[in-house]
């Protein structure tokens, strides 16, 4: 079964009910990957998620802690010096910003087949990693 890496933006849509379709599709993708045990995130994603939940969505610290506990059920890629170096290499290879490249490096390290993201071009392939926008196409 494919392993799927979640970019922060897809997880943020599980909080954001201003766009009901994106909210619904993000929650569907999240629930599917959680149930199947195929979702992967990184410590970078956890940082960005927590920051956005606290600042943009004004959630309480207690609520964010509960959400983070839920996210800990995913496999989590921890930042290491080697992962940072790989991010720099990928930024140069694909001519993208470092933070996006760090997402690619974490997905690559965890041997994911797909990256769920709205920020990367849907259908793009980075080495062996295919980008899927589950807000447009929810078929894993």
C-alpha cells in the first residue's frame, strides 16, 4: 500500500470550515490515511500546524495539544542534519524554496509514493514522489 506524506496545508484545511468542500475533502483524506495507517508527516509539519492553529485559528493551547496527540498517530519524520542537507540538495535540484524542499526530503526519507499538497503542482513528480492535491482528487 502507498505511503502518503501530508503537507501542512492539507492538514490546515481540516480546521478551516470557511470552504466546506476543501474542509470535507481534507478531512476525508486525513481520515482515510489515519484508518489505513499510511499517513506520514514531519516535525516541520507539526511545527507549522501548531503555529497556524494557535495564531490564525486562535485555538486554545489545550485544544492544539489534543490535535497534536491525534497527529502523533501518523508516522513522523524527525529533522536530522542529514535531512536538512537533503533538503538543500533538493532545493537546488528542483529550484524550489528550502521549506518546500524539506517537505520533499522528509517524504523521500520515509519512502512515500505520494505527497498530498496544495502548494506543489498536482501531478508533478519529484524523483519518485508524485504530488496529489486531495482537495481536487481524493482518490489515493
